[in-house]
C-alpha cells in the first residue's frame, strides 16, 4: 500500500487515538482510510461541489472531513 505523510492537528490525532482505543478501529490507518472513504462519498454526492457553487469556501462552511467523520462516528455509536 502506498505510504503518504500528512500533518494533522493534536485534536485530530487525539480523536484518531480515541477511535482506536475505544475498539472501534484496529489502527489509526483504518480510521484515516474510513475518513477518506467518507470524504470521497460526500464528494461524489456533490456536497463539496454544492458548497463551492454556493460561493462558500470549505473552511468557511464549518464542514470538513473531520466533521463528517465525527458525524459518522456518532451515528455508528448510536446504532451499535
């Protein structure tokens, strides 16, 4: 599998550690892959495109991959 280096905030790193420590994921790589799958699905559904067309920057919209991942985790915990 290709290796990619990224920088994340301490808060994001803590969230990844919490997801692994709680047993929801086997590794931090698994958490990041899931987040990327969610981002890709959202992008394909046009959410990102709709924000851009509406003139909102992604950062200014308050929504980011971490937000989408947090939403996904909350739903997953409620349905577990």
